[in-house]
């Protein structure tokens, strides 16, 4: 096979920035790690493949299609969150128009959540992969090459005589350590395209990685269509070897663990921290945690192992709202954990949502007071979005107006407006929260000091200018 050719091209579609999302975007790119696992597994099984990350390379749709077809592929595999599914459909359509024989495969959270709706809406998608794709993609290519009927393959949706058929679900991979390391080398210049925003950097270069799948919590807004409720993790040994590889190969100094809840698997966390200390890897890292998983002893160990920041999903300062969304935490516990984290010498960050079902002016005020009066260094406030696959998706319209627009399903666009509010109300209250917290000398000083310390002062100034301009604007 010619070097320019590749049997299968894996694709992450371009993100179209518009509206409020464009105003706050600062260029942070998380590597498309699910595709990197697929690429590694495909190569391990003798398939020649390449990866096109159109988002990282800032390709438009036509440039993406041109790049894909330049490899003369037989198969094209595209992963897509909800906000990119129409872009994915357009890419598939353009591919089919230019090369009708190319077989188009789509996977990811959106098609896993609403497979039949997606396949009906985008007829140029030949097949959908539902859930985890590593085993499915190998079986699928094997069956296609041998021209065998596809019905025995688990975890797919296919077209059959004008109808759609969903096969038996694919069981989850129990032992993630059976997977090869993600194929980082398939990305377009790892250190150029995948650096963190300045607010999330302690040391550079820094990279985002995911080390687990699934989440045991039951938040009503969370879609678990791909990885499910049961958490599965790479072992501490696998994880440390991966970090050693990234450090040696790319000079990595910082890591952001993008896991839903890095701390919840306590046994693995303790083993990981002890290995990081024992091997003296000197990697600075941050992670997310549910407040219920935290103890003073864990915090001390994490700090010694290089953890500099913990990100907590608190979502609201109103206990009534927190209970409604099934977060499973107590507000007083959250305050206590933020204080303990600061005492242990780590930066505290928390995520909040505005526009919950049953939200009131009083609950928003409780949230803003919590943000201002807690031991917080950083906070992020997004809008409530009922994503396909979440519990809220099918009942949102009972609690307000839900604009079920797949293209705009990002956390910066208010698509769900709870009863008693308007879209402008939510935007106004969101900016009020940001202003009341960030327009304080102490907060600005902390950011500035961290930017100097991490060596990212220029990026800090650029990112800050864009964010502060956004906060000051009306609407």
C-alpha cells in the first residue's frame, strides 16, 4: 500500500465557533483520546490508519473532507459529540458525493445516545458504533473485508433493506489495561495543538489525559451512553508507565486528568500517588473529584505526589437544587472540603450550573453567595444543557423551555430556560456571578502570579483579555 494511502481514516470534526461559545473559547484542546485508543488498537491488529483532528488543525469542513480523501481510504471513522453531529453528517455526505464507495462509520456519545434518530437524519452514515469502539471496530472491519453479514457484531446500528437494526449491546471492557497506550504519535504536533488554557496550567508543557471510564454518580444532566455507570480504571502501574512515556517522549511537565472523578477509585489513587512519589517523576497534575471522596489524609498524599489543583463539581449553592439534580452531596460538606483542600496547599476550583430545573432567583443568589464566601480560587459557571442520553433530556420541557437544537448543545449556550426566567435573565445572572468573584484584587493577583510561575504569561494576558471582555459585555 502506498505511503499516502490508508485503509481507514479516523476523524475528529471541526468545531464551528459561534455566538456565546466563540466569545469564551480560548483555544484549549483536549486530545481526542478515544480515537487514539482506536488508532492504537487498529495498528496493533495490522490495519493501516491515520488520524485527522480537524478541530486542532483549524480545518473547515471542505478542508477536512479533502484531507480525508487524500489518503484514499476504504473506511472513514468519525467520532462526534452532539454539537458536532450535523457537521459529521455533512462530512459524510461530501465524502459520499466524491467517493461513493467509501464506508462511513460514526461513533461517540451522540449516536450512542440517540442512534435511530441520528441514522434517520443523516442517511450518508453507513453504520453507527454504540458504546466503546475498540473491539467493535476490529470485528467490523474484519466482517466488511470478508463481505460477511454484520448482524452478529455487537454494539452497532446498521441499515438493512431500508430499515434500521440495533444489534445486541457490546459488553464493556472490564480490564482497561488490556488496551495499548493511546497512539499519541497520530496527533498533529502534540505540544503545539493541545496546550491548556493559562488558568489550568501549573507547569508547561501540559497535557490532558483520561484514565478511567464510567461514573458511579447519578446526576440528572449527565449522559452515560458510551461508558455507563460502572467505573473502570487503568491500574496505577499502567498510568505511571504512560506518564513516563509522555515525559520521555514529549518532555511533559504537567497533566490534567479529565476523568469524571479521578479520586473516587481510592485504592488506585493511593497506589498511583505512592508510585509518583517513589519514582520522583516531578509531574504537576490536577484532577476532578466529588466532595464526598475527600479526606485530609488523601489530600496530603495527593499534594506530595504532585497534585496542585482539585476541581469539584458542586453545581449549585442551593441544597434544594443539589438534591433535585441527584448530586448526592451536602453544601456544608462542599464548603468544608474546599477549606481542607486549601489547607493542604492546593488550588481549589469548582464547577457550577445556572438554569437548573426548578431554579429560582433565591437559589441563584445562594449559589453566588457560596462562590464568593467559600475557599475558592477559581470557578466556572455554565448553563444547564439536557444532553441526549441524560435523564433530563426526555423531561426537560416539563420544567421550562427546551430548545432541542443539537448544533448548539454546548455548555455556554442557554438552550434550557427554566420557568420564571428568560434567556437574557440567565446570561445576566451568569455574568453577575463572574463579576462578583473575579473583579477582586486578590483573585486577579493569584492568576497573575500563577501565569508567571508557569511560564505562560503571554497566554495568560491573551486569555484574560478575551474572558474579561466577555464578562463586561452585555448579553
